[in-house]
C-alpha cells in the first residue's frame, strides 16, 4: 500500500470537500472503522487518503466523544453516520489533537450534530492562520485559503489535563509537547486506548514543520513507558493502529533524525550539504516509510533549525 504525501492527500480530500457530493452512506467509506475496545473505535484513513488523517470515537453511558475530524468534511459526515449506526446517544464533544487542517477540517460537522469542540488553548488562535502556512504559505491555493478561513473555532480550550465523564466512563484529555505547541492526546483508561493524533505516526514520515523534536522524543518515550503500555492500542494520526513497539520505533526515528542532524552540524555542515549528509542515514533505516522522500529532507532542515535555535514555530496567542 502506498499513500500520497500529505499535501497530495489534502488535495484529494479537498476535491471531495468542494464537490460536497459524497453522501454519508457512500458505498465504500473513506476510512476503515475498527473496534479497538468496548465502545471505542478507530477510523483509519484509507489507502487513497480521502479522509486526510485518522480519527476515532468513544461511546459512554451518556454520550459520545469524537477524537479528530479528518481533513474532509465529507469523511466527517461518513463518520457521523457510522456513529449513528452504533448509538443514538448525543455527540457531546469533538476533541482536536492539534490545529492542523487534516485533523480539524470536519469539526463543523460534529458541532452541527451538537458537539462542543475541545482543543488545546493555542488552537483557537492558529486554526485559521497557521493552517495557511501549513498548506503553502503566501502561495497557498485559493481553494485551500477558503477552506482554512472557514474552519470552525474551538469552543473550549485546554492548557493542562481535562477529564470528561460519559456517565461512569472516564476519558482523559492530556496536554503533551512535541508536534505543534498545542497538542492533546486522549486516553480511555478502562479500554487501554490512547488516541495520539500526530504525536505518533505509524511507518509514515512525520511532518515536523511546527515540531520541537526534543520535547516530542520525551513525550513519545512517556507513552511507551506507561504502566499499561504493553496492552495499549495506540491510534496514530497517520498510518495503521500501533502497539508499543511501533511507538518505540517512531521514537527511534525522531532520535536518529536528531542525532544525525546534530552530528552533521558538528561537522560544520549546513543547508543543502547537511540535508545531503543526513538523508542517506535516515533512508537506510526508514526509507520504506510512507512519504519518506517527500518529508524527510524537509524534516532534516527543520531539525537543523531547531538545533540552531532558529526554528519558526507558531506563537501562542495571549
Ligand atoms: Zn499534524
């Protein structure tokens, strides 16, 4: 199976968005819905990347929590329809793991269904601005700009941890550091499930455009060191369901990226020469990961900027 790089995927999802013709009961869903615990489901993006990212939901006694909303509102509508096939309970919340448009594009679908949109407190200031940078900056396509400027804003901001109760069922929303400066993960302790958003990627080269890899490595090590890690299903932002060994593999990728970039800097390299020196070392181990050729050279540049102290990152609003 090969997936297109994120921006190509976003393009495919955008076509669906603009056309607005995909029905909620399309013959084939844009994701695979997987039961990963009692009343806990992961929606794993299909091979054509029509949804744009992974998502999921948790059913409790008193309602439903959705985690992430894909890029494509059509895919979000399809997920809403799948939820409705499973339970008539209200959709109480949609939790965004971060502001990136491939995880927030369908928020309005769940808000219209009655959900409160919860995100890290920084997301509200970034969702309609920083996504311009994510999707091409000054040269962003007009259709992308239209999409970004129409994204729903969160209703509730989280800067630490938040516990949501669905009757007796406890859902833990946790602030973590690494991918964007406004990241949440969602744990379902009774089912040993952790929705990781883009804090974990499964055999897909990650986008570190907004990342702080030093923090990210520590967060991923923390996921793998949890007392129930061996029995936990980890839902990554992109790629298939992960277990703790996959999470450790992803952490090792970040470590190699950091280590080899630091070594190249220590050898006096910078710019394209640094990328040319580091890329083969990453490729030797991870060249088979999806989107490696697209993302890895950019990641090395971002990593070098982080180590040099010149990395551009989104700035939190007051
Ligand atoms: Zn992301």
